C-alpha cells in the first residue's frame, strides 16, 4: 500500500500533507483513509494545538482522481479497489476533529478538494489561488460541498458557487468570508504556519476549548448530512466515461 499522506510534527502543532504530487494531490479513497487516520491520531494528542492541511508541491487538491475512479482502482487502499465509504469517513473525521484546522490553499481546490477547504476553520490562500465547485458541468450532485457550505455560509453564496460552476478567486472568496487571508503565492504556507504557531503559544488546550465551543452551535447531524450512498458528491464511473 502506498503512503499518500505525510505528517510533519512541529512544536505544539502539526501538518498533514496530501502527497500525490504527480496527480496534483487528487483524492482517492485510499488517500482519504490515510488522511482520516492521520486526523484521528493527531486529534488524540494533547501536544497538538492545531493542524495545518496542505498539498505537496505547493498545490492543494485537484479533486477526485477520475482516472482511478474510472478504472475502479485505488493505489492507496489495502486491496487496490475503490472504496467510496472512505470519502464519507474522512468528512465525518473532519467534522468531529477537536482541533482547529488550518488550510494552506495553494494553486487550487477543485470539487472534492474544495470540500476539504470548507472543512477547515482558518484558510490562507495565495493571491492567484482559486476554488471551483464544478460538478454541475457533469450533472453530478454536491451533497458534501453543500453540507459544508450551508454550515459556513448563506444559501445565496452556496448557489453562486455551485450553480455557476466557475473558478472563484481568492479575493472573492475572502470577500464572501470563506477564507481569512489572501497573501502572495509564495507566502501561503508561511501564513498558515504562523497561525498554527500562534495557537500553540496559547495555554494548553485553549484552542480546543474555543473551537469546540464554536462548533457546539452547529445544527447539523453529520450522520444524516454526509451521504451514505455510494456515488453521491462524486462523479460516477459511468459519468467519467461518458
């Protein structure tokens, strides 16, 4: 089984790195399962005040790996087969993570990659970075992106992002409140790390207390909101082939 996720430990905080640079860090269930394991492990550590999520080679995530989906193969899974349930398990882990999550949005986050951005509490983006929810172009549903966005923003903003299906740049994302900082492209990771180090400088557990207080007002039941069915939120193999 390939190692598709890297963890870097820092003083009081950690980074999780999506490590499929040859595929622009495209998501597979195997990568999702490894990311879930990393999140759950760091969540249990009293020495971790914050988690930074980023992609290898200064690119966040190009979405679902459609080539792997079409072939029903997953190099990151134990048996090499595409297991859709791992995607849902990842978003349940993100929803339940008791640590502040920080996203370093470099280059782009597309479709399933965008959902990872929305799951984070703080987002730093490069000034040329963009985000895209483009499933409408393939006639595909967006339950995971819709769930996160209805939690984080208004119905009108969700409609603007999902119905038009276009690229939305960092400046507009900041204007509508989905990211907190727009910096030069080569300073994205620095900004995310500054935030993480700042959280680590506060009294032990302070960030956990605050973020869990904030999340306690969430109206959603994640078991209901995140889809159980096999192909929701993603292109099906048939759609990829068409």
